[in-house]
């Protein structure tokens, strides 16, 4: 039953079309899969290469800014060291620091308590009003913020370690913004080494701090965009933000203080790997979208005489998948749509060509069905095609014509045989009737001969048995009886002979 249903609903042309379409779809699917696999692989390599290049460029740009500040600070520092016994000149060096480097927004020089005997605490702080050189004039003051400088990190850390360092981001207490500070420990005149060169002098007498605005680094980071929706971040030690494009995010003390990051295990894993100084790529999901984070430790380039302590900074680019693979996904859907339309057009074309090519077969099939039903005179048109199907149609046409001629011949012979059969049946019927009449005639004649024969037999028997006792008259009477009965028999025999001669004459006449 299932085979019958398949034959009804899946004609040969449809099955051929379906088979061809299946093969084409399989080939197209494999081709698209291979193409998109290698396209995605090449795109991934390109994205990774571009992003790493962007990270490297951003690192170099930021490092150049830091190096520029370090070199400017170093130049002022050595000139200041020669005049430590002149506290009134400290304001001059702070102002000179601002003049030497346009990126610096403030400079502070602070000494340990009673370094100058007449001053319990001595500090000079010079900064640009408004935080930028073009927006304000230089302002000098003796304090920084409301808290004593001896309790502030930019002072306490280099005083304790005796090393040059960059501080974590802090709020600029005199201007609206955030800063990081280059802090150089000030050694007394008895020092035999350079700040940060590994020859520590236990007698650190003060600190020189040079303020760099984070807005400058943010500008560099904002320009580091390998894609429209990507952004760059710079993290300090323990996950503190140094640069982030979102000011509200910068307000968080550390990256782990944000619930959206701390509650997402994928993001937390990537950030932890980033903060351990690793170089790599991780992915995570945020707001239902997939993101990539490319990260590497911030490494400063080597320059002779430069303090090369590890800043423990990490640089990263957060990259939405849609930016890199979105165009490819759109292309994939576009190619699928084009492929679907192309397959539909191809199917219609194949269906048209198949129907056109198989039309002679349909004609042959229809003719064969009619021939099986007895219509041997079905006309098969002659084909003008020179391919196998055309040759088959013409050969079938010749076969049909030969078969029709043979069938007509057989029909003619059958009609003749039927006619002769009728004549034979009629002759047979007449012969049978003649035989019946002859038999009846013979039977009748035989019955008529029986009585004379019996009389003759009786008379003969009487003569034979009683010839000695009977009289001559009786004997003559018996003889006369025998003669009479014999004549009757002869007469009956003559009638039979005459009837036979008449029948033979009639048969001869018919022949």
C-alpha cells in the first residue's frame, strides 16, 4: 500500500527532481559550510591580529606619555637636588615642571617633618587652574586637599620604599577630574645613587609628585577602537580602574565592586586572568550578547636610565562579537536567502527541462498503456531529436507500426478462419443430418426386410424339414411364398440402391 501511495504522489519526474535537488543542496551546504568555516577562521585571525596591534599601539602611546613625563620630571628633579637647602626655590621647580611638559597638570614637592628646622611640614604644590593649561593660570599653595600630605598615598609610598612609582588613580582635589601621579623620592645630598636605580638610600627626605590627568589617557584609550562598539580599559593593581570610557564605572573602586562583573563567572574568570599578568583572549556573555576581551600586561619599553619597576597594570580591549562576526552573520543570512531563491529558480528550471526531456517518455508510456489495452493502432509521433530518447521514440514508433501491421494481418487471417469455420460447421451439420437420415433409412429398410426374411426362413425351414411329408401343392405354395418374399426384399434393395445413387449424384453436383 505504501508503495502504491509513493507511486501516486511521487511521479518519476518529481523523484528525479527531488534527487537532483537533494544532491545540489548537499553540495551547496558542504560548500557553504567550508566557505564560512574558513571565512570565520580568517576573520577571527584578522580580528585577533588587529586587536593585538591596537593593544600594542595603545600601550606604546600611553608608555610614550609616561616616559615623556618621567624624563621631564627627571630633568627638573636633578636641578632641584642641587638646591635642596633653598626651600624658597621649590615653587620655582614645581612651576618649571608644568612649563616643561604640557601634559602635566600639577606638581608637588613635600619634605618629611622638620627637614627644614623652621618648618614642621613643608610642601609646595603648583597646578593649572581648571586642570588644563589653556583654561587657567598657575596656582601655588602649601597644601593639597584637606588632609595632611604625610597621610596621603603619593607621599607615604615612596617615603617607605624609596622607589619611583606611579600611583593608582585618585581624585584631583583641586580640579574636577582624576589623576595618576609619578612620585620620585628625594634623597639628601649624601645620597650616592639615583632614584629607583636599585641603590637605595635609607635617608629619603621628601617626595616630588607629578600629576598626569587621566583624561589624557582616556583620550588615547577612546581612540583605540578596532570596532565601533569596542572599548579599551586599563586596570591597576587589584583591579582598580585607571581608564574606562564610562565615568560611572570609574567611580567604582575596583572592577570586582561591580555587581554585573562579580556575579558573572565568565567575566570574573577573564578579569582574574587579566590581573595575573597573562596575555590572552576570553569570552563572556553580557545582556544576552557575546563579548570578547583581549588583554595583556602593560609593559614599559626599556630606556637607559629609566626606572623599570613593574606597574602591575593590565591593558584590555572589550570587543562585542557582533562587531566582528555581525557582518559575516548578515552575509551568511544573505547568502542563505540568495541560495534559497537560487535553489527555487534552479528547481523550476530543472523541472521545466526534466519535463521537456521526459515528454517523449510520457508519450511512450501512454502509448504502451493503450497498446496493453488493445489499441495497437495508437499513433506515436516521430521525434526530431538525435539523442537516446529521440532514438528510443522513433524505434518505438517503428515497433508500433510493425506490430499494428502484424495485428491487422492476424485479424484478417482470423476473420478468414472464422468464415471457413462457419462453412465447415454448416457442412458438418449437413453431413451429420445426412448420416442421420441414412441411418434412419437403413433402419427402416432393415425393418421392412425383416418380415419377408422371416417368412422365407420359415418356408425354407418347412421345406427342409418336411419335404418328404408335404404335398406338392404345399411345396409349390411354400416356394411361391419364398419367391414373393424374395421379390419384396429385392425391391427394397433396389430402393436402397436408388437412394444411394441419388445421394452420390447430389454430392457430386455440390462438389
